[in-house]
């Protein structure tokens, strides 16, 4: 094997599992923090809070807590990281398979790994809700059906609502993508499965296009397509948040997060990417990637939620900057993750902290599945 490559010919890549570990911890912390910080503001407000604390010189603790609030608020961006990692993993798998790649076997293996745990998570969530509803009915007022349908909380101010439509949507998955009230039905953390299934279905076409036109044009094309899809939502409705289930759950509105991962996968294993990979391991290139990533991520973060009721009424071109928000955040995340993903294997990969984070990454899907049941139980302990 070429010593300059970072991906083994087979098996898992430690750097990918490390990134998975970071992503799942970020998401879980976001959920725990969000359960306490009801209806948090847009990220821009937390940047303002952080810079105000620094300018006022309010001391290390105030600055530290304002920084952690910002990091926790951005924890929803662990999901784009997961989608990016999926793009990396699928592309690596496709290149490794080479001429022996069979799309039917590829789809079967991927969907089995995706849907079997999803249905286990659905069953677990309903079992926990059932147990909580039974306990509440036994020790308090009200019927079991009343508590099961609208009496179980998952946070201080959030009640889980369950009816026949919610049950149907959660089991069959696809209806979650078509109705706002079914999007979180009722497993709040598992909405992403429908999005990931779309990426799996699109992958053969995207993989063909990337290899046909080249990686740079491919990235420019999919970045532009993502921006234009979000631009259309802003044009039609004024704000992305007003069509949350569309822009969050449908691939066209966030395609770039997956294709950015595909480009990184190409970089790691494609023979024609060898010189680019060597260049990206140069210290100056790493510093440049981190600087560009931080700039793109911060710019996108500041554009999230860039609208008000008055602005919607008045209109104006400023509203369309929202369409750049998440694509820029995704670009930033990709550039910030790049130094980790391109680094050669080293002794530090075998250190205890890194091995622990790697283990968390390997278990990331399972941890996400039990996240909501744990929140349901924690809500009863308040």
C-alpha cells in the first residue's frame, strides 16, 4: 500500500469514526442544552453575546459560558456532519469495490443498516412512552390513552403528541417527509433517516456525475443547486423556517452537505487525487483550510434566521442571503474537518482519549436511537 494514502484498502478509518464521535456528542449536547434553553435564539444572538462579554471584560467564566452556549446552539450542525460523513463513506466504499460494484447489493446492505436500527428505535421510543403513560395513569389522574396521546413530555415545555397518523408516519417513514406535524413523529432525533435514504438513492447518479465532470465542477454545481433550492423557498415563503420540514428533510435543499463528503471521499482514495492529498497534508494548506473553514462557517452561521416579520412585509434582496446560510456552514464544516480526515494514521490514534472518541463514533447511530428515550425518562425526573 502507498504510504502516502490515508485510507486502508479495507476496514474502518479511525479519522471518520473520530468525526462521527464529535458529531454525535455535539448533537446530544445540543438536545440536552435545548431542553433547558427553551426556544433558543438564532446563532447570531450567541455570537453577539460572546463578543459583548469579551468587550466588557466580564471575566473568564462569563466568556467561557457564552462560548459554550454558542457551541451548544450550533449543535444541530452535527447532522450536516453526519450527512457529510455518509458521503465520505459511500464514496470510499464505491471506489474500493471498483469494477465489482453491484448497486443492488450496495443498496441492500446500506438500507438494511439504516432501516433495521430505525425501526428498533421507533419500537423503543413507543415502549418508553407506553411505560411512562401507564405510570402516570396509575399514580395520577387521567386515562392511559390520554397520557399516551398527549400527556408525556420530552422536555420542560414539549409534549409528545401521538395519534394514528403519527404512528403510521413513524413506522412507514416516508409520510414524515410530507407533513409538518409528522416530521418528528414522535422520535425527534430520527427524522434524518428519511433524508439519508434520499442520499442513498441519489448516490449512484451523483457518483457518476462526479467522476464524469470532475470534483471541482461537481462541487460548484451542487453548491449552486443547494443555494438555488433554498433561494426558491425564500422567494415563495420569505423565510426558510416557514417551510421547516421541506428545507430540513428534503435532499435538494441541503444536497451540498452530502456531495462535500463525496469530494472528501474522492480525495482520500481516488488514484488521481494523490497529488491533491499530498498537498492538503502540507502545514500551510492545513492552516489555509482551517482559516477558510472558520470564515465560511461563521458567515453562514450569522446568516441563519436573517429575517423579521417587518422584513417579510417589506421584501428586499437582503432576505435572499438566507439561501447561502447552510451551504456556507456546510463548506465551513467540510474545511474544518479536512485536516483530521486527510492526516495519515499515527500513534495518537491509539491513545486512550482518541480510542474513547472512536468508540463513541462507532456507536453513534445507537446513541442517537437511545437519545430520545433517555430524554423522555429525564423529563419525568425533573
